[in-house]
């Protein structure tokens, strides 16, 4: 549909001191940057278990004043011992000035008996740390060990660690954490304890995890020490490869990368460029698979030009407008499209019916990785590792909306693209039947 998101992705914060300026005892691995400069905590401030959006909504002057005040608390409870940062178990959490979207984090910690602490990712709780021998924690899963995404919902993937990997209390433990969007993997002492789980937004579980945010070291009543805190930002290209590799199996290619064999509809209005399907500029129309699908999942990569507009046709009947005559059109739209948009017109939305979460689409010219799962009347859209839409169209009951979308209850149809005259590109298109 002719629409455009006005959400602009935030610019990440300033870079820290390069590894070459670090003390000899702090040596960052190749490709990583140290989050501790080996001298002081000037690249950190204090925050607690509060929604980071509260700080983001402050003016620049208010933020500066808050951070200055928070560092008074940090000075009381945090200290430096050589290459180690020590907390006495109290006070605000040490929080990075720098913010991250897709990254790999390496960090060591050592704590004391009856410890209960953690690492907040993107300002969200938390990768759990505790004393797995303390019977008082067993009712909460403490005997399972550290590393789980403890604030995920009960029974959710990743809440409990896959294996007990903690060393004895008083020994140094090492985390490796990889986060792509909300997809989070955790290794503790080289053992995988969380495998590509979705980290829930603790502050509003109806929303995805924040696109980006700081890393926080939580203090929770017991002394804890940290060292070797290194981070590596992950490129969009690497992120897409990780997401595809970690996706479930059973997908089959729907596009051979050379021609439009297996596709029907407005074939003359699309072209093959660099192994991708591209809508010709100034052309449009619906390009769709020759095969029909009932319940299915599709994974693909999407690249939008500036102000680009297209759509994913879901259970399209082969005629009419996919947004109305099909089950739905999932909006494909670059950010910053001119004009005011309705919430259901942003990228990933079930056009005209259900809005998707905003702020997770990459800049024009970048490839996005997207998965869509269609089961019965439900549709889930995961964009760049974040679930931006998870809805049941049978619950769309407004009379006017239902009348405008007569195809929303179709049990099967074709998958395709709803071109709107812009050179939007699609590649690595794979589909899996689920029925």
C-alpha cells in the first residue's frame, strides 16, 4: 500500500577508548572493544530496574544532570582494583553510556555465597547470576544455575538455563552473550545455557525488546566483581546469517536466483538483479507463487530504497487486491514515507487491520531478515530478530474493517509481492508448509 513509516532509528552513542589506549593487563580480543578503560568509570552511569525510555524522554540537560547525580551513588558502591570492577552489593547498577543493537559480549564475574545478581541487556532484565547451592533460591530455579533469562515468562524458552554451568562460588565465571534483535544466546564457562531465545520486554510484554540499549551490571545485596568486559558490534550482514542459520529447518527455496520460474502474475513488472527479485521502477502489480499454501512459514530478505513501498501477499486468491481480497497484505515500507500514517500502515503491519511494532526496520539500502508464520487465522512477523506482529485476524471483528477485508478468513492462497512502483528487492526466499 502507498504508505511510509516515520520512525527513525536512534543513532547509537559515542565510541569508547580504543584498545590501544588500554592498560597492558586489559587486552581486548581481536574485533572487540573494552567497556572498561582500566582507569575510571567515566564511560558508565547509574540506573536501576527502570524502563530506559524514561531516561530517553528526558531533555539533554535533564539527562546530563541525572547522570552526574547518579555517579555520586556509583562512587559510593563501586571501586576499581587493577583490571577488576568491584561492587559492594548495593547502589545503582553500572550502566554503559554506549548502547547496542546487535552485538557479542564477553564478561567475567566472581561473586559470594547467597549472591543474586545479573546482567541487563538493552536496559532489560536479565541474564541471571546466583548461588546455585543456596536452598533459598531453589523455588525460583536457582539450583538450575546461572545464565538463564530469568525475567522471561514462566515456561518461556530461555528462562531456565539448559545446563548447570556455574563454577564454585569464589571462582571466576565467564559469559559469552550474543544478541540479535531480541534473539539471545548465552554461554557460561563455554557451555550453551540459552539457545537463541527471545528476550521478553520486562517493562511491557506486549511490545518487543527495545531495538537498542545499554548493558547494565546489576547489584543485588552481595559483593560481585567484574573483569574482561569486551563487546563486538555485529554487522547487519552477519546478523542475517545468524538468524537464518538458527531458524528451524524444513524450508524449501521458492526462487532460484536466476529467473521467475514458479511465479505468476505481473512477471513483466519484475526483474532479476544480483540474485534478487526487484520490482521495476514505475511498475507494480502482484507477483505470486504458482503453488498455494494454507499454513506456512516464509523467510526472506528485503531491501527497500528510500521511501520504497511494497507488500507481502498472504493467501492471495490470484486476483484482486492482496490487502483486501487476500488474507492480508503485510506492509513492506521504508521509514520516513512522506505524510501522516495510520498505525496499521507501518512496515510489518497487517494492512488496514493490525499495526506492527515500529522502529525495527533498517535504513534504506540495507538488507532486512524477515520471517512470517501463518497458522489458521494467526500471523507472526519477526523482523531482524524481533517479533513485531503476533496477531489473530479472527479477532478483527469491527464491521467496517471486516467489510473492507472480505478475504481475511481465506484458508489458503498464494504467497507473493504487491508492488507499488518502487524498486524494492527480495532475495533468499524460502517457504515451509505447516499443514
